[in-house]
């Protein structure tokens, strides 16, 4: 992608020559920026947290620390009262997958709306627990998948430690304190040109109840937006063969809850292609808003 102003991003031609990626641009300005995907800067992240606290009505429930001491904010929209559903959404375990924090911006932007009956239905029953950026060190260093210790956070949920993966340990401690009824881990996939989810079908504790909840989520979101589909995605795990180091599987098993990894494409969505922008921050934001509609539709059936 390229941009002349860090705001409007567009696709440029690319080709592989051996191990080399070549891209070209016939320029119309004196300066241009290039990125693997539309960036989400730390400055914008700080702005997003401020928006969440001042306009979206969330509270800063807790702040963890990364390996290098950067803040990991846990936001809550809701009262925390007993009996309310706990909906968790985390993003950017893999720091190069910027579409994930654009998704979170869409979620927070929708929370700013006070005349949204669907949203009010959701908030009448549930508290939202949001971690907009799980891996600030990785983002700072330009890593695609790892934190400052070289740890892939989405392979650390069975062995999180203060030394290697304090980011995961922080979220696990908060989940233990507050509980989880629905968990969404937001990512981007470099190869598959579709939006899709991966579930917990390989978990030892997978039940027909969880299978039904997964189907409800997928079918509702599929009918809501052309940007989601169920045909393409990862190969399903065989029963009992799940990788339990992944956040989705680990949280789903521990809390016996609906738990999904949601993936967006780096390039474009083949079901709804856009030659100018491909998949983009704007489309990621809209998907975040749409997912809240799906969660609202099923919130009362989570337990």
C-alpha cells in the first residue's frame, strides 16, 4: 500500500522475483509512504484510548505492562455487576496485523453512539472487555508476529510468564478475576483472501452447546455483511487435536465459552474486491461494528 498523506492509502503493483518483492508507483507528489498494510500508529492508539474513555463511556479497568514497560490497556464498557455477560475482544497479539486495531476502533466508535437500539440491547445484558493492542513492543520494533522477547503471544497461552510474555499473563489474570462468556481474538491472515473465523472444534471440552454458538455467530454475521463468509478458512482441527497454546482454544477450554479467532485479509476480500484499496482500515472498522450486532443477537444465549 502507498499513501501521500498517511491518511488515504491505496494499492500499488507488486511482483515477486525470487525472494524479492518489488513494487512501483508513478508518483503525483514529492513524498510517499509505503506499508504492508494500512498502519495503525502508537499515536493513533493513544488517541483511540482517549476516545474510548471520554466519548465511548469505557473505563480503564486495568493496565498491564509489556516486556519493555509499555502500557497494555484493558477497557470495560459496563458496570461489572453480577450476572452480566462478559464479552472479551483482544487485538494485535501479532503486531504487524494492523487491521485488528482498526477493527477495535470500529468497536469503540460504535460505543460512542447513544441512539443505537441494537447496541443498547447488548449493553443491557453484557459488559465489554477490550484490549485494543496486546503487543505494543512488537509494534514499536516493527515485528510482524512477536514481542520484544521474540515470543509469539498467540502461542503462549499455556506457558505465559512474566519474563517472556507478560502481555498474555496480564490478560489471563484479568480474565480469571472477571470471567469470560465470549472471547474474540482479532487477527489478519497473509494468504487467505477472505474474512473468516476459527473455532474450538479440536478442544477436549468441545460440546454441542459450543458448536451451536459458533454456528449462530457465523450464520448471523454472514447474513449481515458480504465481508464475512464460512466457505474458506483454516483446516478444522480433529477432535482432541487442538493447539492449546492458541488464545482461542485456551480461553474456550478454560471458561467453557464461545471462543473464536477472527481473521481479516492483508490484501483483499475476494467476495467483495476493491481494486483501489483492497481490504482496508475502513472496512476493518465496519466489520468491528457489524460484529457487535451479531454479539447483541446472541448475548442472551451465551450461557
